[in-house]
C-alpha cells in the first residue's frame, strides 16, 4: 500500500471517529461510523491472505449490520418524536435497538463473536487499531446517550461480556485472541457502570487504552504471536519481559498497578448502589481473566523453554524500533495508582 493511500485511509479513520463524537444529528453520527468502518477494511485486508480477507469480510458484515440497526432505531425515534437529535431519544424500542447496535459495534457479548476472529486474521498493528481507536466512536455515542440507553440491556451485556471475556480466554494459545477476550471483558466492565457514572466509564476507557496499547506494542516489538513466542521473550530482552509481565498483571487488575483503579472504583460504586449480586459476579469474572494473565506471566518469567544454544541473549538485536510510544503508554499503564486521591476529589 502506497504512503499516499495509507495517509488517506488513516485520515478517513480519524475523521469518521471525530464526526461521530461531535455530531448531534443521527445521520451525521451514522455517516461517521460508516466512514470509520470503510476506512479500516483496506487496512485489515492489505496482507493479501485468505485469513485477512475472511477477517475483513466478517468485520464489514458485522459493522454494516450494527450501523443499519442504528439507522433503523434512529428512524423509529424520528417517526415518533419528529426529531433526529441524538439527545432526544424518547422511544423505548429505539433505545433498546440502539443499545444492542452499539454493543455489536464494540464487541460486547452476546454479539462478541466477530472480535477474536477478526483480530486473529489481521496483523498486530491492525489488531491494536481495532482494539483501541475503533472503540472510541461507539463509546462516544454511549457517553452522550448514557441517560437514554436501555438499563437492562447494558447491565446484561456488561455481566455477560465480563464472564465471556474470562471464560473465552482460558483456552487460547494465540496472543491476539487472548487480547480480544481481554478487550471483551474490559468493555463489559465499562458497560456495567455506564448507567450510574459516566465519569468512571471515561476513566476506565482511558486506562484500558493505555494498557492495551502498551501490551500490543510489546507483542509487536517482540513479534510474539503465540504463547510459545512469549516464552522466549527473556532471551530477546529481560527488561521487556519484566515490563510485559507488569502490564499483564495491570490488565488483570492487581493492586499496586494502574489496572486496579477502574475495578476498585466500579466495584465500590456497584456496592454503593446496593447491586451486590452484580458486583460479586463481576469480581468473580475478573478472577477468570486474571487466571489467563497469570498463565501468560508464568510462561514468560518462570519457565525456561527448550533451547539449543546455551546463550543468555539472542546474538543480534534490532535497534531500529521506535520505543517512545511504548515507554509512554507503559509508564501510564503501570504507575498511575497514586492519582486515585485526585480522581476521588
């Protein structure tokens, strides 16, 4: 793909998200979502591989169905209320349809089926874009419409996503599929807190973006596509191995690290709202996710893979990689816990 074409596609990707996030008319929001979807399709399928073509087809069909559902729900609302304003969603049927459409856009359970397959069929950088940037436009609509969306659907999809994200990742050996189920679980936590506190949703989204970006950049730098590749990371760079281990523990939500912040505050808010059953279910589902993060950590740090050469390091290092984005996102995804008092104030 030529640099000129790549620039146009990436600009279209950014423009679609910005249009959706800043629009107050449903047609403009829909146009932004469509622009976003159509811009990512060439990026997914540029590898000229059957898996990439399959992933692009699955992504396109799912996102097109979700966009059509959004247009359908907004049309029903306009039919009854006479307005296309995003803030004036007064019809209950429209709100339920819209909530399900945004859940499909994000990859929340039970409409999560496309996300692991699409991530597995693309390159690591494209999987990073799908897991981070592509979540911004639907999440912006959820934040704008948090008072109008269906409470029951949001809570149901949130609990199901947290459980499916934990169970689905247990049996995986591919790092991209593990990150896909990790994304589903984190988005489930965000969906569960949406009806109560959008501030916590935004905080959770920002921390999720930092942690996922740093994890994908480390997998990209070490070219780790399977658990077997991850187990040899110590020979590439012991420092990178330690940082990857800390990021995985942060994704699991262990206390000294940044990932503990959103889980702690969300469980606290659910308990304050007397939703003890939901809080316990979410906490138990977090243990499932923590299990496969710890399994990755164990394979990476505490096991020595079969190795023919008795060397501590690989004989050649690649110094051409730009690690500045990795260092910034890594610092933020590990060391932000001391800012909690500022958040609470």
